[in-house]
C-alpha cells in the first residue's frame, strides 16, 4: 500500500476540517505519489465571501487537518502551497511536527450557543502563536447587529445562506453538508421563522426583515466574554494580490485550525463571526480597533451546552457528486 492509499483510507478523519457554511469546498485527486487538493467552484461563496478570504482560509485549515492525520498514521507528508490553483501533499523526509492527533481533529467543533461568562485572554492559553488580539465581546455587540443586518440585507449573501441552511431533518442534504438547525442551536420555531424569512426574500427584505433577523442575534455578544481576532502577520495582508495573498491566506488557515485545536485542548470553544469582516463598515472599524489586518474573528469561551457534531459528505457521496 502506498502512502497515498494509507492517507486516503483516513479521508473521513481529515474531512472534519472546518469550512465557511460547511460547504466542504475541497476536491481531492489521489495520484501515484501526491495528493492534489483543489476547490469545487460550486461550493464557493462568491456572494458572502467575494474576496475568497474564507475559501483560502478553509483550504489552509483542510491542509493542516490532512497533515495532522498523516503524521498521526506515521506518514511523512508535507504540503506545497506555492500554486494558486491547487495544493499538493507530497512525500517528505520527516513526519510533520505536530502535537495534534487525528482524534483531536475529529472532535473539534464550533459552538454557537451561550458561553459561561468570563474573559479568556490569548496569553492565558499555553501553546498559542502570536497574532491574536482580544476584544471584550460587548465592545462588538453593536457592530454585530450592523453586520447581521448587512448579511441578511445583501441579496447574494442571503441567497447563499438559504442555499446552505439545512433547517429540516427531512432535507436530503441534511446529513451531508451545510448548517443545520441543530448546529445553529435554533429551536423549531426559530428555524421555521428563519427558513420562511429567507424563502420570502426579497419581499421580506422590503418589509424590514433584515433588521428583525439581525435583532434576533442581538444578545449574542452582550455578556462578559471574549472575542478574538486572528490578524495577518508581518507583511501578509488580505489586501495583497494574487499568488502571495492566496498562499499567505492558506498559511493563515493552517494557523487558524491550530489555534482552534489548541483552544479545544483547554476545553474552550469558538464561534466565528465572519460577517464582521464581510460587512465593509464593520470590517473597517475592526481593522482600526486591532491595528492590523483581521483575517478571522470568533467568540471564545466555555459553552454552556455541548455543541453537536456537524455533518460531512462521506468520501463515496462526494465522488458521486463529481
Ligand atoms: C474561514 C471560516 C469562516 C467561518 N465563518 C463562520 C461564521 O461566520 N459563522 C459561523 O457560525 N461559523 C463560521 N465558520 C464555521 C463553519 O460554519 C463550521 O466550520 C462548519 O459549519 C462545520 O462545523 P464544525 O466546525 O463544527 O465541524 C467558519 C469556518 C471557517 C473555516
């Protein structure tokens, strides 16, 4: 059995990597002595992620998950992020140096419900690399409402949200991908209202629906908690262009997964709030607050309830979709 076959047998493990809207936008091409990771354009989010930031971060996180799983099964594998169109996993002289395991990759999950009050500073968590800025959650509460109003009020974002929401367990795609009612911690009533509002777009938009939907998340940051911002390092900048920007963002996506895994190791969960970066007004204010280019923003804390595990396409289901 070649190393490629051994890694392929563990595909279910590295498919646990996170992706925006749980679109799982990666494609895998298993070759004789390399694995080529690409992107499925049908699973990109051009409306809510027009700069491709989250797509590149997600690809980086997926690559990191592949490397951790490979190391865990004793394979010496490295990645080549130089090509903007694909990522290559190649044989390497030594195993990838990581302390994370495939079990930790599999167990990680975001938590979108309530967190117990309490501030978590990056410097209080051992093993984190630099580039994380702490903000008190209340400081971003008003901006989150603005960003949510933007999210629900921008037709392309609202359309993508509707496409990737899985609010009914009878949906044939419920167990495959997207955001389920349970992952969003919505009760039956909330799931119904959200589903109806997004189906009734654009009428709902004209009737002030975005403001109402945004108001429903008003309490999310109004507690004594923490929001962390992952910032670009050194000369890396989201504003950069072309190949360099793409490669930097993929490296940042690898870093993002390592941060989330480190937090999980300490019993801490995350809840990304990317709308704060997608909405131009709140993104500009956030950049000013942190004095750097923000790449990802997420609540950090101890969830009151154990979050559910989200679904993934199985390798066989994915190959049938091709
Ligand atoms: C780059 C990136 C951006 C994300 N943005 C958001 C977000 O704005 N809101 C949110 O609730 N989840 C966000 N997520 C989390 C994904 O929705 C989540 O990873 C996916 O649903 C799979 O769930 P899991 O991480 O619990 O396995 C983001 C994930 C990534 C990698």
